[in-house]
């Protein structure tokens, strides 16, 4: 906990300064009086807290949160709630005490605060429901009312704040798994990773559930089905750079997603994308021999060939998954949608098979995709480089990318006016009944050594009709 403080005498001298609009003389006084580097930085970044009069310990994008005051407000409330599970209570409490920003707050949410609970979907690891959270999430302490100020804003402001409830299954130690997933959400602290607001418990099933931010357009796969035919390259690039940014934020925390596919990316207000399902998210330090997840879980088309062969899942394996997702965003189609996802596909992926389409992708984007899905993990770009490349493509007025986009559009125009796939409002194509896009146990033996397909360059693309 924060111990360093400014004494009353200093506070008295600076309390009336208009923080954020200091005169030269006042700035000089601050430099003279606040010698402690940490307090000095905090004062300059966030000013003084109205409540405790100390420089706030906030967050880089939030200058109103006072960690020490809000920590106290949380503690005062500990006696008023319980999840009924000591471990869960301790977990929530410890996060509340530490939180430096409203985005790091996790709450115990009584089930009766949730309305209109309806079934949404069943994924590889859990069932999700949609609900309305009457109160909305904590924004800050309101000094005037002496209670939490709440918000109902995500990428837009709602009258009835929608949330997703996620209940886990398939786990031996449900509580540990559950808490680990939530911890990953809070730790990553990225605006490109979906937020977890709290925990609730379904009184009928007695299952704990995560209460998470809701994404209107569902997952990226659903969004592509609904919107691909009207999407411009700029929107696709925007989606890609946001996913890459979220992945970078995950990797930057020393974590690996482990289950990176289109179903685990949510979409909101068109291009806003958020990574979710961090249930398998692990530190890079944890080797699978120490971990109960020695087995490979995943969606076959997105799993890197070295992982299919039984090697450790790494950050580079997440990048491989990104390559497949990027191809999907660029061409609209689910990878290997017309074939069964069985051992022969795993063998072919190790031999260098990658998704193919005759939908033209601008070369500079295709080159990035190819680097991501290289058979050699060391040749795949790191997430920060990947993010930079896509960010620059999205924001630059570089002529090359614009020319390539124009050329690609010309070629695709023929396709989009003749192929029934691309002519409707939504993408319509048949998926093989054995093409499986939810996470499952993948257990293949004796797969060949991964390699790139040397013929790849010559491939002209006749995959779809
Ligand atoms: Zn304070």
C-alpha cells in the first residue's frame, strides 16, 4: 500500500493551486516542495485528491481515481457482501484494494441485480448469457453523495447496461480456473480486451459466472458473415490493427492467449474488436509440464503446426493464429470451411497447407499474413512489430498500399459480381458438417515436421467457386 505522503504544511501551500493550469511561479513552488519523485509525478499527472488532499495515484488515461481513498471505500463495504465462497471473496477484495482505475475494479454482483437473462451461446469452455445490469459499473467515488458513481457507457452509453454472463464448464478445479481467467482480464488492462466487471452466482445452478462487457455484433465470425460484403479494406485494416494491439497488450504482460481464433474476438459498433476468452491464458513462464493443460485445446485451423505436433504453445503460436484470423478478415471465409477438421487436415497443415482463396488481398497485407503463419515460429513477427506494421498501414497515406487496394478491388469486383458467395447482403456459404469451430481437445499422433509449402507462390487460387 502507498505510504509516502505530503505533510500538512505543504498541502496548505499548494491546495488552492489550479492543477493543470499552474503559473510559472506555482510550478517552481511545486518543484521546491514536492521533492519525492513519485509524489511529484503523481501531482503533475493527476493533481490532488479532493478527499485526502494527497496527490492521486491514478492511471495513465484516468486522472480522477484516488487509489488510497477508493481502496478505503471498498474496504468499508467488505462487511456488506459475500459471494458465499471465501476464496472468491478474498480474490475480489484484493483486486478492489489494489485497483488504480475503474477498469481494474471487480465487484460482487448479486444475481437479482441482473435482469432479462437470456441464453446467448455455448462455446468450447462455457455457456454465455446476455443480461441487463441495472446499476452499471463503478466509475468513481462520489464525495457529495458518499456513494459510488456508476456508469453505463461502453463504446456507447446505454440506458440499460447490457452484460454477458459467462459460466464455465469442463474444468476440474472450477474456482481456480474461473479466477485465473478473470485475473487475466484485469491484469491485461487493454481497451482491446473485453472487460470483466464482476462475479455473480446463478442461484438455481449454483454456478459462479463472470459478468462481462457486451459486444453488440457478437463474435468476429458473425460480424464477417453479416458485414463482409459491404466492408472496405480500410475497415478490415482497422479490425486487424485493433486485434494486433490487443494481442500485443496480452504478450506485453508476459502472457500467451492459447486459444486465439475468430470466435474469441468480439465485435462492437462495426470495427471495434475485443479479445476475449482468456480461460487458457497463461504466463510465458509456465511450462506445460507444470500445468494441467498439457493437452492441446483449440480450434484446429488456428493452431500452429508445431503445437499440433505436441510442442509448447508460445506467443509465436498466438501469432500464427493471428495470421489465420487476418486471412479470414481479408477474404471473409472461415478457414478450411469445406473440409472435415480431422487428422488429414492436421497432416496437411504441417506439410504447409494454409487457407486459400481467389479473393485478392493487397500484397503488402498478404506478406504480413504469410510471415505470421510461417512454419518456423522464429520467422513470425513479434506482436509489437505486427501491431506497428498494421497501425502504419492503417494510418499512412502511403501510395503503395492505396494502389494495391485499388488493384485488389478491381480484381475482386469481377468476383463479387459473379460469385453467389459475395453478391448477397450476407456471406452465404456451406460449411462442412465436420468443420468444427469451437475449442476442443486436439490429439494427433505422428504428424510430419512442419514446413512451408514451396509451391505456395505459384498457387493461382481456385479454391472457392
Ligand atoms: Zn484520496
